[in-house]
């Protein structure tokens, strides 16, 4: 009996801990591979007069869009009071963002017809300045290729418009709803790639710099024990950096 006992316990132990171990170790890798995509929301600028139509009566239209595209949509109505345009942030998968974007463009188009609004309504995407250079590409090649492939005209707001409070640039896409939607997919694909590359580079730096060096850089408050902190991830290094040295 005694000889049989440990093997019986062993599978239970394996089931309790061993089996949960590997998937949980593997899962961060899986989530980090997928996560950056959902970490980059699609940010649009829409004319203020169309915000009501996008929200719909008692929020019915926006609820419908979020349900249809399985996304979370924030309309920043209170931002920039009196501004001619309002930002909309769409959190979803790349496909969900693109579908929601297309539906919003269709709603604006219909509202423009109903209200006899004759001006063209371009698609305006907001993107952090850090990613815009790579979107444009060397000598503007990336942007030219997107314009040719999608049959659209794309312009980007000048660097002078950037402020400390507004690090985003406006990417204006002119074309039909179909072509603008195609251009949005290509633009956001480039921006997500840039974001993922930056995250990978930051993670690599965090692994390359041992805790002692980070300590010497003054990123951490001096510890009374004198024991150097362990190697840290970028997130914890950033959190620690917010404390005064």
C-alpha cells in the first residue's frame, strides 16, 4: 500500500500544479503576441455636427455598432468644447476597428445627405507622432503605396501642430467610403507594426539591463538594505521612475 501511495498522489499533484504550470507560462507569450493589436485603438476625428447621429436616439446607434463589431467606443464629446471636430476612440480587434470605422463613415454620409451638408467628409485618423514617420516611410514611399493601392488622397497634419498636450497628428484620407475603409486598414496595419516593434525593443532593453544598472541610473529610490533590486520589466521600471530618487 505504502509503495502504491506516492504514484497515486503524483498524478493528482501533476493535475493540480504541473498541468496548470505550462499553459500559464505559455499564455503570457500568447497574450503578448495578440495583445499589442488590441492595445492600439483606432482614433478618429469626426465633425461635431455628426456626433448626435453616431450616438443615435438614447445611444441606440452607438450601442448597435459596439455590439456588431464587439468593440468599446468612446466619443469624447466634452473634449475641446466648441471645437469643430470631436475624437472617437475605438477599442477592438483590427477587423472590429475597421468595421466600426466604416459604419461610422456611412452614418456620417447619410446624415450629410439628410441635412443637405454638401462638403466632402474625409476620414480623419489620429496617430501618435512616434508612429507617423514609419507610416510615411523613406521619401514618402509607404504613404504613396497606400494611396496608389487604395485609390485615395492622404495628407498628414504638420509637425508644427503638435503640442505637449497633443502628441497626435491627423491623417486625412479622401476618397469614397470603400476606398477610405481600405486605406484605414493599411494605415492602422503600419501603425500597429510600429507599436509592436517599439514594445519588443523596450522589452529587450529591460532584459538586457540588469537591476544593478537600472539602480545606478537612478530609476529606483535608494533601498536601505543595499540589496540591488532584481531585473525588472519596463512597466515596473516606469512605475518606479515615478517615485522621487
